[in-house]
């Protein structure tokens, strides 16, 4: 099967996407010749489009033509007027509940069970939590020492992660939206990769006091060091090292065991998307997601501003009106949040998305939603909330890669799958991140950063199901510790950017 | 001169501050006996106070008594109702322009001149700027290698700092308030400690594109690496190391020379304050600030929410109505920002401030303003703006220590002086931070973190002028590189938390 020059997704579409750079005068479909050069991933009109006519891709209106566009032309951002986002008042819930999901090839993985926790860990890590950014300098100095001098004695432990963040003091801790960062930090303490072993460092005068951060039964001297109670820098480092050693000894006893898929939680995210993301990497991720859900796993997909324009499609997949109402609640919250900051809808996509052929947020949204597959949406989570049941969740978070990641991490994901078209070296410190690219060119450009290539879908060498299955296996291998993702192997990770929609004081 | 048990600041004050823990039944002034235990740094009533009567400290109304308070009692937070902050509509400007500032003992320091820049550098550092958080993982990996393998060959360079931040993508880059983080990052590129040598790492699809970040003449391939243009992780690291080596060779030629004080910019901040901060550390800092200003230096003090209640006092010190109007503009901006986030005025002080005896934001503000000394306010800066003239500036920033610090750094300070009562190990990566404590007990507790102790002012062993002079000398020694502050010597620094009042998308 050869590589088509263009991909038309739905029959009713009046644009197709170029699979590679196409010169003017090329016959791309029988009888259809390009009137100008079309860069790879950009859209080409399949027939004449009148001024004001809808431009359709994925069978969805991306926008309306500002002027007449002749057949065979490039369609770029400024040629479309953006449609209004779907209203939140008249959505239909439960109209499209999929029942035929693909069967997973295996039903178990190997993880670390955590007493009292619904999900298993994918790694064995000493997380050192912090109440406030003030302590970061001292903690980093201590962690350097721990990694060098103590960790090597505990070979069953994968690493030590200082959970530094920008929250904790100089914040409006009673502001209504403070619940978001506080919940995120509280839930990070419970992350299964930290094995229920609690260690925290605070200062002693912060607003996010230890009793706010830690579960009540964990807030005790054996788990907490307050720097203001220590006699100088030397003793601070010594106290942190001594506590870390006690915790490492406990973590060193953890062992992996075979666990059902119902004990695995996976996060899906995309970033640096291009026009192929919605054809290759994201649908393949959606296929893997469907298999995971069929096998009983919990899957999170996110990014409010990137699904906002397809909210009617998500609403139809919500299993109940109760879940649908949560979806509306989260969308409405974000609409208001952006409006208060005077953000217009053109803030997303990014310049890179546009270079990648994405004309506007509607087109990006359709691609973004593809990663959720077809499974029913069993529940909707507020940012950084923990799931209460297995299955597919819409976890409301910002679309910003490095803010979405920590939110999903706080929800408890043991592994994240990250689809990209333009490429980003994004990573998280406490869990593996598996990268999936949308085009062969990116895999060739970044052979040692992209874990799974969905590009063969474009060239016709593989189907979406083929890549979906490949990705499913990669998820299981990586979650089970039999494989490391590239980002993990190199130790590439981003700062833990906690979402704080409340003011700084 | 012995240690008084209590300190009364102004004659009209009806409360004093305990210099140490005082038991009930102790005669603290002739005829005045404590009715209950008074912890160190807390306030004691000097006479009976009726319900509704003003409670005065610093000659200023801290609040109104909610109930009758007998003489000799502890005054705590909940016993005061908070007064309204001064209105912004009827302020008087220029009514109190000090002319007699103390003379500095020296008029020069040793710094690194930077061509075309008004201020000299205090350190010689390779700053590697970033357009976006996405690149942090790769950059950190490269910087580890640079520090290990390349930096030792350039002994005249003090260090390599990756200027990682949470901005750059997934942000509302056209939102009105986006100007704040963008200005901060743009001005950091120009920081004198980086010597005008420009190096930046971007991804290639971010919203904060390199042409937005870098000055127009600096945005060229010899200064910029875009990771999406590199062939994989290995080449990314190699490209960063190679560029760093070229830049280090240039920086290695920098030399210190004697510079006038007019080429030194100093930031003042306080954090983890207690009721002594306003009596010892902050007034001593104010004295040093007055000497610096008299000598022609540029001094920044900040923290909007901590001066808001004393804005009428600052207004009187503004040199012109033009400057006064800028002060009002910044206060009004912050009032609105907090109001939109539904923050009430009790969000500051922190629990630690309260433990330290600070009843409310009025009391904290009076102590905070003391660090600005008495010099006229020559100008007011928006967050992260660069000064245009020498002298004392109010640089509007959040009060959060680790957010104020990066704002002042972006304004261009070469050294920061940090006053604390409770103690914090806060630090910045690119400049030295000198810590001044308000009490002997903190110096005893943290002997290897506190650089200057203002506690002897309480015990009567030193005057404010004595400590002010000591601090002035410490500033000059440290700025000139003849001394390192403790935080600098240990390499303690906080994350670069850039103030972003705009939404995340």
C-alpha cells in the first residue's frame, strides 16, 4: 500500500491534509491539482469553497471561509473565521455509549501494591514532599548527598525525588481557587510510586502547614522535618539524610507482583501537536486507551481548552447525566477563568501548532479528543482529583503540557503517554512518560527521544490498530519496569508546575 | 546598657513588644506588671484599652480593640479588628522629602562593568535563558555536563545558571497581564551578572518565541539553540555544550574594577518576619539603604501587600506627583488583582508571622516599610521593570519571597539583602543573598545561614546605626566578591518563580 499524498478523513470533508510537501501543479486526487505549494500537514481544498461556507474536517466545521477559496488551494489560519464554541446549556448525555471495545492482549501487569490504595505503583521512589518553595535549596542540597552516598545501599529503590513546587507561602490560601494547588500537593503525597512511605520537609512559618499537606495520621515527627527547628544548615542536611535513610530501608523491601489492569492508572496527554496528530498518534493512543479500558484499567485524558470545542461529542459519551453535569461544571469554570483573564480563544493553538498545519482550536480539539478513543466517559475529575472508579475519565486540567502533567500525576497516574507532532522532550520526575510521534520525520529527527512512532499510519505501512496495539504493549512493558522510556533513561524531567488559579499575595 | 524586657517604639503607643518570654506577674516597666505570660516578640498593653479604642504601635493604628483589654495583657490577632487600608484617592505627595541621609564609609565597590549597561555585575555567570519550560530537562542534563567537564577550564567564571521557569507555552500570551512574565524574562537576559553574553535554548513551537524573548540584535543562530532543529538528545546536549564553551571563553575575560556606587543596584526584601523585624533588622537595613542612596546607589524595596497599609507614608516620600501616581497605579492594580481572586486582607500575615507576634497586616506593613529607610522615593517600578535613574525605588512585586526575588532580579539587582525574624534558607541562583536576622536567638539557631545579626539592637549592645553600618560593609564586601553569603557558599537557591498574573490555557 503506497503513501497517499493527501488524507481525507470523512466523506463530507471539503479539505484534506498533505502527507508531505506538495508542489504546485501536482495531481493529488484524480482530477484535483494543487494550485500552489502545500507544506506537509497543511490543508488543501478538495473543491471550490464559497465565501461564508463551512470548512469541514473530521466531518466537523473548523470555521467559515472569509473569502472564496478555489479548489486545490492551501487553507491557512487567517482564511477561516472561528465558530462559537458549543453552548453548555443544551448538551445531550449518554447518546453514544460504545460497547464494542477492542480486547487487550494481556490482562495483567507487574506493579508495586500499596496497602490501602486502589492503584499499584510503576516505580519505587522516595518522594520527599515540601510544604513550601522556601525549603527547595536546602532539600536539593540534601538530595544530592542522598543520591550520592545513601541511595546506592538500597538497590531496590529507583530514585529519590524532591517534590519542590512554587506553592506554600505568599499565596492566598483561603481564596476559593486555592483548593486546586492544595489538593494537588495533598494527592501527590498519596501517589502509589511513593509506596505509602511519607517524608516531608517544611520551614515552620508557611501558610501550607504540614497538617494541611499531610493525611492526619501521617503528620508526626517521624515523617516531618521543619527547618526552623534545626540547628543550622549542617543539621538540616543531616536530619534530612537520616530520615531518608530510614524511609529508603522501608522502600527497599517493596517488590513487584502480577496485578490486574484494574490496578493500573494511565494518563494521556498531547503537546506540540500538528495536523497529523489527529490522524495517527492520537487515534492510535485512543485505540490503546480503549483496550486498557476494556481490560479494566483507569485512563485519564485532559486539557480543557483543547476539548472545549468538541464538548458536545464528549457529552454524548458521558455514562450519566450526573457525569455530564460535572463535565459542564469544569468547562464553565474554565470559560470563566479565561474570561476573567481576558483571554481570547485564539490563545490556543500555539505558533508551533499552526506551523504544523492546525488552523485553529476547533481543528486542534478534534485531534486532541481522538486520544480518548471511543470508550464511555465513566467520570469527570476536577484538576488533580483522584478517581473513585475504574474506566475512562475526563480529568479537567490546563492544556499546558507541564501543568497538565503534574495534575494527572496528582490524580495518581503511574505512567503517562504523550503524543506529539512537532516534538517536545517533556518528562516527569516520578513516573515514566512514553512519547508517541505523529510522523516518521520526527522519529528520524529524534530517534533517541520518541518511544513509539505512529508515522507508518500515514505511509500506509501500519493501521491505527497496529500502532495502538504496539503502544498498549509499550505501556505494559514500561509500567511493569521491564523497559524505560527514553526520557526516563536520560533522567529528563520538567519542573513540577502546580496549577494555581488563585492570586499570589 | 541592659536588655529591656519590653520595647515601646513611639511615645503615643499603648502597646510594647516583649524582648523575651515574660512570665505573668513580672514588672516590665515601673508600675506595670504582666497579667499573663507574654511570649517573646508579642505585644503587651501599657494601659487599659477600652472596647473600640485604637491600638497604637509605631504611632500607627494597628486596629481597634474588639473588647476591653486590661493593662499588662497579651494582645493577639483576634483581639483587633482590622482598619480599612488608606484610600488611594487623597494621598499627599512629596510632603516628607528627607535631606539628611547618613554618609557611606566608602563610595566605591569592585564590580564587572558591562558595555552599554548602567549597572555593574557582582558575579560572572553564564546564564542560559530559555523560552519555555519544555526544554528544562534537556538543559539541566547539559548544564550538569558543562559544570563537570567544561566550566573548570574557565576559572574566572563563577558558575552556569539555567534560567528555567514555568512560562513560555500553555499561557495566554496575549492576555493583558502577560506583559509581566514576558518583561521579567526579557529583562533577565540583560542582567549584568550575565555580562551581555547571550545564550538561549528554545524548543521551536512555543508561544514565547525567541524573537519575543531576546533583544532584536541578539536573536541570531550564534546565541540560540532550538531543540526541534537538533538531531536527537545526544546532539542537543552536544550543541548546548559547544555554545556554552564559546560563551564561557568570552566570560572568562571579564575582570572586576573599582566602580562608583552609582553602578550598584541592591534589592531589599523581608520574609518570615516577626515583631522584632520592624525594630531591629528592617530599620538597620533602612539605615544601610539610606547610606547606599546617599552614595549614589540604586536601591529597590518591594512587596505591595506589605506596604499597602502604609501607602500614605510612602506617598509623602515620593519626589513628585508623577512618581506618586505610579505608586497609586501599582497599588490599585494589586487591589483589583486580589479582589478578582476573592482574597481578603487577612491572607497576609502568614501563620509564622503571627507566631512571631505580628497581629495583622498593618503591623507587618509598618515593619516592612522600615527597611526603606528615610530616603526620598525617586521612582516606582512595575513588576520586573528596570530602573531609569539612581536612588530609592519602590519596585512593585508580590510579597511572596520567592516571587519577589525573581522580580527584583529581573529589575537588575546585583545583590539582595533579606531580613528575617523566623528564618528562611531562601536564595537566588544568579546573585548573592545576604541574610539579616532580627533576634539573637535566630543567629544562635542558624549560625551558618544568617550573615548579619541585628539582635544586639534588642539587647542594647548595638544601635540601629551600628548594625546598619555593619550591613553596609557586608553588602560592599559581598557585591565586590571578597565575601560570599552563606546561601551562596552552600549553593542554596530557590526555583525561579516568575510572577504570572495571567491565566494558564
